[in-house]
């Protein structure tokens, strides 16, 4: 299924994530982005782990924990919609999740390891969706969305935070 979400209007932040991606299929998304994301996140030096670029901004570890949490949530959403979940799915408060995540008590190495394993698992799940499943529609955070769009948002969200890390942290 192509990246276009014909007939469905997404919130601008979701469309912005999709716009960061390259590929016209889930297989192309995985091929174009997965290894480069892993290489980038694995290249973050340990001495930057607890760095935040301004007062009140997340540290590198918190930002990586956020990308992990968000990827888990997005894959859950994609799974639910792909299985025809009839109930609307809720949004989440990223700042609240960050406040309660144990990133400060973890090593950067453990977060990187989790990210690598999660990316591998996500790739298998996303790659397993049929064309019919990718077209399935559901409601997430009061917005109508397809499984396909969630897959693109997942990669775009990771790219978005890679860009922030490159511009402001490293």
C-alpha cells in the first residue's frame, strides 16, 4: 500500500512525520530507514547520555526512552487496528510518560539495546501486515487513521527525534 492516506485527513503533526519518510511501501520504509536509525542511535556517545540542551528539556536518555515508548505504543495501535479492534484507542501524554520513565536510572547502553531489539520486533510486525490490514481504519486519540499511516508515523517520529538530536544535542 502506498504512503498516501487517501480520504483521511491527519493532524498536521502526524502528516509532518509521514513527510519525513521515504518509501512507497512498508518494505521500502523498513529498508530505507531501519538500519540508518539503528546506526544513528547506536552512535550517540556515552558522554552525552545525561545532556539536555536547555533547562527543562529532556536528556538524551529521556529522549531515547521517549522514542522507545512511542514506538511500542504505535506498534500496539497498528496491531489493534490490523485485527479490526472496534473500540477507539486513547492518546497518551508524552511528558507524563517521560516523568515516570526510569531513563535516569538506566544506562545509555541499555536503552540502545532495547531500541535495537524493539526496532527488529517492529519491523517483523509491520512487515507481516497484508495489504488488506494496512488499509484498515480505526480511531486513535479521536482521529480516524489507517494501519498504513501508523507505520509511516512510527518511522517519521523516529526520524523527527533523530533530527532534533543532531541539531540540538550532538
